[in-house]
C-alpha cells in the first residue's frame, strides 16, 4: 500500500466541508459573538506569529479529548450547537480538524481555507499571543 498524498487527501476532505474565505470569516466574527474560533496550530506558531483576535488555542493533538463531554479533558466552550471555525497556518490541518469535529457530531463546523497565513497576508487584525502566554519567545541567536 502506498503512503497517502496528504495534500490530495486534504483536497478530498475539503469537498465535504464549508471552506470559508477571509472575508467570510471576518463577517462571521463581526456578526456572531458566540462564534468559537479555534486556532489549532502548534503553540510555537502562536508565540512566534500571533493569532486572530478572539481565537482560542486548541492543541490539535487534544482537540477530540477537549471537545468530548465524556472526557476528563473536556473544555466547556465546545458546545454541541456552537458555530465552530477552525484554522491552522495554511488550511490543511484545519480541514482535518473540521472533518473530525463533524464526525464527532458537531454540525455547524467550518474552516478557514487559506488559514492564518492568508489572514495575515490580507491585513486582518492580529493578536500578540506571546504577551499573554506563559510560553516565551526567545531572542534569535546570531550564527
């Protein structure tokens, strides 16, 4: 059996998802105060680059455990009827996360197709995650 081409797999996954544009996400943020916007990037990415204002960091490796009420790791911001939008850096990991949340029974799930990189390139507002995190950004060493 050949190893799956993850990029082709992500394109297939996206066919079954609501893929939001940057402008569509901006509209959702301004129109829905109950939106659960989850940033599933690695913590190092948030510390280094920041995040979208109002986003909640959800570790991709813990997402299903945080989203399941049966789990001791459950986070109460995961509500069954919540509108959930996931994003990562470029839209691949968030497509997988959105698919998995739908498979868990969450019905109103989407992802940001161009990801955080698209958001940043579009000039969308940014939040400095490092200033409020216990994780720190270390100065770069000169080589």
